[in-house]
């Protein structure tokens, strides 16, 4: 256990020093919260410019929004912080965006960090002690939170206290430092990797679903309007069909299609321009890229449609198995092109049709 020396001032705790020489300046944490730094400034500026700020401009996740609106309205009437919220689901569906929307709807600031950034106890302690009343703390990839930081969060989430010890040997004392009532919003792509005690402390748990092409077309038209890109309904739908049900991918594709339109059609995106530009990017009608097609073709051509283990697929196409499981497989499973079985991965009859393969009698028997 790490012991701490706590320095007090007239306005409360000023700093904390642990016996491993970690130093936490609480005032400094208020001015400089830990933020995500894995994206460059231009990407972050683009994402921030197109992110909806309220429920009125947020598209998709209809049932989830209905529930959140009621919860937020009830919280405002009680004049209390929201229950802790856990969002999970595939990447790119708007978990971080929803945290910002909730903060704006509640009228409170949102402090954003990610679990890998909270390596040492001082990181999570400094953030918790710098929070204000009813403020929202958003932790991305919360399933990667280390054990020490997770255990510090337990009393903070449940009782709004920070349990710490000071002194050594016989002089050890336990302190319970009160924290302001706050809301923790956790986001994860792997809810199954969260520990039971942490998962049970979230009062609201929701899964974000893949978007329909109609919803994605609305997202694309909204983004095009913000970026002053000329696009019609059919063009937006053509891009939406190849966006893998994910707004992040849709927003990325609209930029690439816009580049092509500037060169070939004076910046105006038509259905023909959209299809041609996406063909150049080698993204087909299902939204599959080269990696997806190579995976499916390998199973068909080399393993007679499967089943085949993920490690074998990984070695054969030269992709990391975790990348295949986290990036490729969720969408392939969702659109019915891949099956997971106890013996490995198998393709479906729809995969044969989409890739232009003929199903032989032996394939048909094994598939059914």
C-alpha cells in the first residue's frame, strides 16, 4: 500500500506527496486536466467541429436518447448529479460524443481522459480531487484501467470519498477525504473485460448499436453542411451504404469523396462521383475493404469455407489476431458474412454470393 503526505491550505488540500515521491498538485490538476493525446490537432479539430452538442443535433441511437432524456430531466428536477453511466459497443459509434452531449444538456463541464493515461495512483487521485460539484468525468477505454486506479474509484463512485493513508508503521492513519458529487461516464469496446465490482457501480449501462444506412445518410448530410460540401440525397445514401454502420467511418469517407469531387467535378458530390471515389478506395457495396475480403477469400479458397481458427487466419493474411477480432469481425458478423463456431470461423452462403464464388455441393453441405 502507498502512503501519502497531504498538505493543507486555507482553501483545502493543496498537494499530496506519496512515499514513492509522486507529487500531485491539486490546483494544477484543475487547470490542466488529463486529456486524450492520441490524435493530432487537425484530426481533433475536425472531430470537434462536426460533433453534435445537444440531443436535437444528435442522430441515431433513438431508444438510448429517449432513456437519457428522461434520466437527465429527473436529475435536474432533483438537483443531483446523474448516476454513473457505462457506454459499450464497437468503436466509432459516438460514445465520447454522447458524453459531451450529456454535459451540455446538464449544463456542467466534462473532463475527458483515457484509462491508459492513468498509470499511477497520483493520476486518478489528482483528477478526482480537482472535480467540481456535479461535474462529469469521462474515461475512455475504461476496461484498460489498472487495478490500483480501479480500487481507488470504488469508494469514489459509491460514497464520494477518497480513502488514503498517511504515515508509516505504527503512525499509519486512514483518511476519508470527501469528494464532490460527480458523474463518471465510462466507455469501452470490451464490456466483458470490465471487472464485476466496477461494472456493478454503474447505475446506467447501455450498448450503442450500429447505424442504419438511413441514419448514416443523415449524419453525412449534416457533416457536409458543416464543411460546406455540396451533396444530394442519393450521394449521401451511396456513401452511407459503404460506411460499415459507423458514423466515424462515414465522416472519414465524406472527406475522401469530397477530395475526389473537387478534382473531378468542381466539388459537387453526385451519386456517380461517390461510387467512383469509393471504388478507387477499394471499398465495396458492403463497406468491406481489402483486409475484410482477404479474410473471407482465405476461408473460402484455402479452407473450403471453414471452420478455421483465428490464429491461422492471422498468420495467413499477415494481420494481428486482435485487430481481426476487434476491427474486422464485429461488422462481418453483424452483416451475416461470417460465423463464429466452437471450431473456428466459417463463411455464410451470402459471402459466396457477394464475392462471386459458386457454392459446390460439398460447400453447401458443410455450410448447412
